[in-house]
C-alpha cells in the first residue's frame, strides 16, 4: 500500500501514561462541534488497538482528526496524542485506501509549476462554477470552498532576478504555497531580512511533506524529508542558519522529521531552523534588529496558528510588530481556524471546518480590524473565507513599516 510504513519503524509512544483526565477532549476543536468524532483520548491513547497486531481498523471517525496538536499542548502527562491519532489514521487509510481526491489535494506541488506558468488559464478554470461543480460531484472537493489562485512569476523565478546583498548570510525555506500562490510573502521575507543586513540564500528544497503525512502517507513523507534534511545539513555545515515563514512547514521539519519519521540528523536541522519572527526577535534581543519604522496608522488583529503554539516559542510576531508606531495590534483569543490543511476542502468535512472556525470569526468581528495577520497559509485561506477581510502574513506589515525596504 502506498502510504504504509513498517510497523517496527513507527515512533514508540507509551499510551499507558494517559491518566484519562479528558483535558484533551475539552480543547479538541472537532469533538467540540460534532458527535461523529469521539475525541483525541479515544482516538489516540484509547484506540491503541489500531496499531497492534493484525486487527483491522474499522473506525472511520479517525479520519476526522484535524491534526492541530492542541491535545498535545493540553495533556498534563505529556502523551503525544496527535502522533497516536496520526498512526491510527495511517493504518486505517492504508487498509481502506485513499481516494483520488486526497491524492490531488496532497500533491499540488506536482502540478503547481505548470499551473503558475499558465496562471491566467488555471485561475479561470479554478473559479469557473461548472468546473467547481464537477469537482464537487466527482471528487468531493466542496464547491463552496474557494480554491487558491496561482501567480506568475513564481517566487523562485522572482528571486533569480533579485540580487540579494548583505554582510551576513541566511537561508530561507519558502515552501510550496509561497512559491506559486502567495509570492509576495516570499518577497517581503527576503526584503525584511535584507533590510537587517542579510544576504538571502535559497537552499535546494522539496515540499516539506506535511500534506502527505497528514493523509497518513508516512512512506512518501519520509522520502521528501530525507531529501530536505540532506540539503539543509549542507547549508548548516557551511555556517548558515535557516528561517521559515510557514509555521506548518516549520513544525513539520522541526518536530515531525525526528519524532514521527525518524530522519537521521533531523535534530541538528531543528537546532538551526527558526521561525521567521523568532529569528527577528533574536536579533532584537541582540540589539541588531532594524527598528527604523515609520508610523503605520492601522488597526490589525493577529491569530496565532495551532502549529506555532505547538512550537512553544511564544508569540514573537506580537513582540516585533508592537514596536511599529501607531500600529494597533490585538491578539485574537480563539483556537483552531478549522481548515486543517486539506481537511476543510473535503465535501464531507466542510461543515465541520466552518463550525470550528465560527468562534474565530466571531472574535474577529468583535475586534473589527482592517486587516487580519497570521503566519499560516491555511489560516489565511480560512480567515478570508470566514470573514471576507484582507488577510496577510505579518512579514508583509513589517516590510510596509520599514522606512527603506529594498525593492
């Protein structure tokens, strides 16, 4: 089976330390909105039988886990519940099979290059009501969900024509989505780093593998991870640190490469792999951050993605952006946005995704911002869908505030 991985290579997790306190149940965004999912305690520690022996997996509700990791953050016993859930999902999908729809949603990197090159045609097709109806009817990709548009040139093409200069070097993992769908986020990242004296370098890189891992395809995710770690180690050994602008990609590389996929030397990569605003906060603490900001009279709201919280680095975006004069920035008190990567695009899960995001939408409505900021591309997609507001990566606001960003 394409996603299967030898059971001996699965991460070893002791589910017996679960004290059945049900704290994870209280924070689970899925079980909160639907009785179809019994919750992370039952799906993870309580369903360890899915990963033992030859017993078949028969509970289809395991595929409703959204992979937010909030259960891990809440567990007082340190049980890696999200990992147990993913192992159960992998076994279930290996046995039941993965539909073509799921392959298409998790392998967009394979056709994003041609789609970007033909972006005018591709975007017309993606927005066409007939095409979306067909995708809904045949593939079960919900037609109410607006599909991301493609941009041309790609970020990597732009970077080739952009001479980067600086007294120090920094590497940038930009990710698939930035390369073809949100090019300006990549541009802003490069320009802010250059404004802080860095020459930006793009190491050879594959998709981080999170979409395929989220569908329980350990084998393919591991192939991607091995290529990335090999490339990143060369960069690190040359004395260059690496930053990422997507918290989902960053969490995958810093956490899942070692903990779930057992990639050799992935821990060394994690030590030198930094969230973009974590890196900028480090510069601030060293006294080297470029803080020559102009006034930015703007009311903004910031949403911290689940994967950022799981990284355990605090909220560096707030620490940096609150240095900008006249920028009114409020932190949004809400949990998971509900998109869950490809989860919210699937017809049978669309309503669950929307119901999870209801609290976030209401929290944003109370703040009444002009723009919403978040580090995760999935969260940006969902918040635009929920509110109709302008949604940006925080680095785009930071670039706007710099007095002399390099064009």
